[in-house]
């Protein structure tokens, strides 16, 4: 190879590298490497955080990682902020984290053990772990953990209103009330957490949980407040396939009632991914810019647990309804 040919090869390689780098920098979805699902986004101070499920078979899904970023593009991994060594009653599965800060502490709510039946009196720790589990709480002094079990037992371990005790979300209202939305098996309950998050305050009729299930609800509840409107969101379809999607309702108070308005995130023929759902929402501080944080399955993908965490813009119409979200590889722009 002569000098001119060698020079042309080097230039070609250099140009290819620059192009590849430019392409990679333009593509921010998925937002970090690895199989992760059910992401909850949060903002603490000047830092964005994402708390996802480690997406794997149930017998391997036994810890949480967290991710932090200053610009929504470059993410730092905080490994194993919570795992089975921190929660003695946790044995089978750990998923769907939800975090909130209160009085200098960070409370991480989670689903564990995938219970299928009610009845604590039937619990056999050696032979039948499915009789005990539900929604737990962990606590830390730092959003990066490490978190430790707060109660030594589940916060909710029984079935109320036929809702499987999974997929919890904690919402702080403008009046300081902390609500917990939760539920699988197409039922959603709402409870009011007490001051120290050890239990619930009763509703007017004496019950601890009010069913608020809207039409189409399956799992994955989430709520946010914008311009005086409460947006209640959830996942529909089957989490194991392309029917998974996100729908929402609007109300003037967190207790509803909620009437389904429509779907805002779902996969269609020709899309770049399938099975988009179990999401959360981030509001960029000091703006009316909103981001939906969700999981999806890349194409091609034949494994139900091979899900990745992504972010895309979420925008509103003039009447406050949410515009359909377009899944992208680009994701959101650098702050």
C-alpha cells in the first residue's frame, strides 16, 4: 500500500469514527445499557434519577440498581441499592420501585414475592413463599442508598378489593397528603399513608383502601399534577407482549373519579420497539416541559424480559389532554 492509499484509508476510518460518534450522541434511547423495566423517574435537587426493575427471570430479579444524571443523557449507575440481603422476607422477586423524599429520608416502595393468594396464616417459608409478600418499604439517607428494610414485613400483604398488592406509586399532593396507588389483576386501590409510612389512615367509611379502577386498567398506576389537573395513568394489555400500552384519565382531585380518555403510548406496525408501558413522568424543574420514562422491547426480541428503559417528550394540547407520544431513538435533548 502506497502512502496516498494509506492516507485515504486513515481518513476514511477517521470519518467513520466521527460519524459513528455523532450518531451515538444523537441516539439517547435506551438511556443506559442493560435490561431494565418499570422505571420511575424522580428529581432530587439538581439531579435526575431513574429507579428501574432489573429485568430478568423472577429467580434472578432480586436487586435494584439506580441511575443518576445531571443532563438526562449521561447516566451514572448506582449498583445494588437494595437486594435480598437487606430484606429478610424477600425471596422470589423484586420489582416496580417507587421513591419519595420525606423529611430528609428517601423511602423506596417495592413489590416482592409475587403473591398469588391471600392468607398470612398459610405462610410456609420453606415450601410456599407465595403465601407471603406484597408491597414493602425501604429507607435510606441518600437517593443512591444503600437502602434497608423499613418495616421488617410488607406494608400491604393481603388482597383488598381483589387487587394484587403490586405496582405501587406514592404521590404527594399539594396539601401535604401522601397517597399510595397500587394494584394488579385489573384492580387499582388508593390509600392515604400515615405520617411515618407505617400504615394507612382510614377513609370516611372506615376502610383503608378505596378502589378507583378506571376502564381498561391492568397495572402500573402513576399520577402527576399539572395546572390544577390530576393526571392518573396506568398500563393496559399484557406486559409479556406487544399489547402493552399506557392510558390516562384526568380529574380535579386525586381521588377521582377517573374516566378513561385514551391511549398515549403504544406500539404499532413499523415502530422501533414493542410492548411500551409501565412508565413514569418527569417535569423538568422550573418549566412546563415533561418527559415520559418507560420500558419497551427492542426489535427483534423474542425474550419477554429483554426490556430497556427509554425517555421521550410528552406534550399537551391546549385543553390539557395529552398528545400521543412518539417512540424515538433520539430521546430527549441535553439540558
